[in-house]
């Protein structure tokens, strides 16, 4: 015996929603039946069947005209929305069949310019693709792990790593230059330069947590035994240092606007920050297959030297 849910699903179809709309437009069952080329009794039967399945009255039959009840009006509103969504799904399926991925997930390291990433998203959506974009913010070795674990299709901002698996291909994105900076009211702001490690050790460092889910992860620019405030991403690290909660190395492109405005003070270290090469990586297509059109588009953008430069040197919108 069918369940009530199955009975509703069998009765509530795009065709039945169309019948309700036709009766509403025509004003009577008889007029709607003529419009649809149906025998009036057949139309009445189908609407009764839907009402029985939903256990509601859709039309007020107390007058000669068939007027929608409040329940009927709600069904027609939601039904029209459902029909639009069904059309959209059909169009997406047709377009996905042309080689577009249903979804593309980007693992983006927090050192990468958010402004540039969003501008690339804007250009991608201008193509009106059927592909949904998902962006994961990652840090340090977690950026590559998101790719190799199958949680992302493209990793942007992979720090120097050991040799990659043969199924993963990577290309150099560029080099990120770091600068040590503190807030003007931080004690190190007045320290003589170059600042030695022994003095840095006396004050809290702000560090970005490695988002890797397995293993210990990696650290950059920290001294053993130093007090550390750990934050989830580079933007949070910048915010913490602007507040004077600690010091640390920041990407020069991110720190420079605040140094120029006086909100941060750059300090020359006895132990200078080292440039870090960054790459982007993606999984190779299996033999006999090619990359989807969405991934191909992103790889084409990353192949542009100006795009790579903007991802590593473009100041955020502030």
C-alpha cells in the first residue's frame, strides 16, 4: 500500500500544478477544460485527486467561479517557483553534459589576495556556467592536503612541498615576500634595529594555524619557546597585529598599506624573513579523460603572469 508521501508525490506533479493555474486563469473548471482540450469531468477528477492527496480544498466551489482557497493560492505560488527551478535544473543538466563540472572546489591559502580571487570569481560567473563554485580558505600544508585528500579540485597558494604524487600537477605561482611589522604602540616599535631574536622572544608572536587535518603541520617564522597567539588566517593575523596583540611576519603586499598609513611599523630583523615560493596544483585527469571546462578556465587564468602577480601582491580591499 503506498504511503501518504508517495501518494502526494504521485499527485503533485508539474502537470497538476499547470491544471491548477489553468483553472485559476480561466475562472471555472469548464472554461479551463476547453482551454486544455479536456473533458470537464476528467479535469475535475484530477483536481479532486490532488485535493484528496493533500487533504485540503484548493478551490472554493460555493460560487459559479472556481476561486482559489488560501491553500490553493499557496500551492500555486510554490508550484510556479518549483516549475522555474525544474526548468533551471534541466538547463543545468544539459550544460553539464557539455563538459562543465557540477561543482568546482578551490582551496585558497590565506596568504592569497582575496580581492583578486573574488575578481576571478566575478569573471567566471560572467560566463554563466552551470558550475557551482566552492572556496575553502586553507593555510600552509592544509592547502595542498585539501587537494590530495579529494576535498578540492584546485589548490592556489601551495607552500614549498616535497615531491608531489604523480596524480597531482603543479606550477609555480610566484614568491611571497614577508616583512616583520608591529603596531605603533607595541614595545618593539621603538626597538633599535636590527632587532635580535633574543628581544623578539620576550614578546608574543601572532601565527596562522596550519589547516592540515592530519599530522603536525608546519610553522613559519616562529622561535622555540615564544608565546604565540594562533589565528585561523592571514587576515586575522593582520587584524591582531594592528591591535598590538603581537608581532610577526606579514606578506609585504598586505602590510604595506598599513605601514604607509602609520597603522603598522616595519622593523628590520637580525633574522630577516625569507621569501616563500608558492605554487598552484590540481589533480591530473585520468587516462582517456580531460579536465572539465571550469577547471580548464581557472588554469588558463593562472597561466597569465599578471593574474599570478595579482594573487600574490594585490592589496585587499579595505
